[in-house]
């Protein structure tokens, strides 16, 4: 009787777990289906390579927004990845002190920072100071969102490195900084790369910070110190417009953005496949 009761409870819990998975997947599949159905008709070579047409003209594309997205995200990576990785290394290997606890607290606070607050940060410190919207300001704002993610994933990845490896290196007389650089970082490399890719995927679709910093541009980028078009801002602009052609291009831009983020997530799976196999 007890065995049957346990078996019944086990099956009920398994059913509930499967139901929760289905409930979680349904919104995701619904979003993918809606964006694909509405956006696939807009995807063509002109859409990927041409500039937006003026109001009232049919055609054109989001080539400048795609270019600008790669530039702004690249700037964010140049700023955020080194800071995040070095912060994670410090917390993992040297952070057992008051300053380390302070850095950890700051990382936790930044993790929950609203994206629009990051945009106000970039607007106040960079846009107002230099007197112009720019790709640099957009990248700096996105890096604020990236740093805590990279910091935490780097820290956790390095903490998973077996202590025996570190002790063996130190026992051979290798300085701690060399042990950290050549052994600990090398062992935890896949986790660090995973965190970096997840952070890039996280910031690629952010709109609010870029509205305050990079603003937008209807032409090709001619300098990172000038306003620049990005996919999230261009999608937002087109989506709220009253023109059917622009609204169709907003769906197409959303599909392109989802595909780019999907590629990043697949890359994460590929990088971590050997780690968890």
C-alpha cells in the first residue's frame, strides 16, 4: 500500500513538472511563431543591405541598424568583458576581504538595475558631457548591464575549479598570479565564454538604454562619436508608426534580432557541450 502511494505521488509530481514545462514553452513558441509569420515576408537582400526609405516610400531596409547593432554591442564587449572577467577573477581568487564583499554587493545591485537606469547613466555621464548622442555612449550603457552577468559567471566558473589543481601548482613554486592566469583561467575557460555569450545575448535586444544614448540615425555609420542606428531602436520606431510598410519592417527586424540571439544561445550550448558531457 505504501509503495503504491509513493508511486502515485511520484507520477503526479512528474505530470505536474511536465505540465509546467509545457506552460513555459507555449509563450516562447507563440512568440517565435508570431514573429516568424509576420516578419518572414519582409526578409530579402534589400532589407539586409539597404537604408530605410523616407516616409511614404515603399522599400528600403535596416542595413544601417544591423551594422549599428554590431558596432554598439562590440563597444559594450570591449568595455564590459575585461571589467567583468577581471572582477570575477578577483572575487574568486582574492575576494575574501571587506573590499571583495563590497565588490560582490555592487555586482548584485547592478544585476537588478533596470535597463532604463543604465540609459540615464550613459546619458548623464557621456551624452551631456560630450554634447552628442553616440555609439560610445550606447556601448557604455549596455556594458553596465553586461558587467554583473560576466562577473558572476566568471566567479562561479573559477570557484568550480578543483582546489587540488591550484594546490599542486602552488606546491611546485609557481606564483599565485601565474597559477590564476595559466591554470585557473584555462580550466574555467568554457564557463567564462558561456557567461560572455549570455551577457551579449542579454544586451542585444535592449532598447531603453539606446534611446538615451545612441538615439538613432537614418544613414550608415560614419563614426562612433555620432548618433547611430540600432535594431532595437529601429524596431521600436517602426512598430509605433502608423505606416503598414514600417510596421512590416518592424516585424522583420524583430525576426532578425531573434535569429541573432538564437545563434548566440546555440553557441553557448556548443561551448558548454563538452563541459557537461
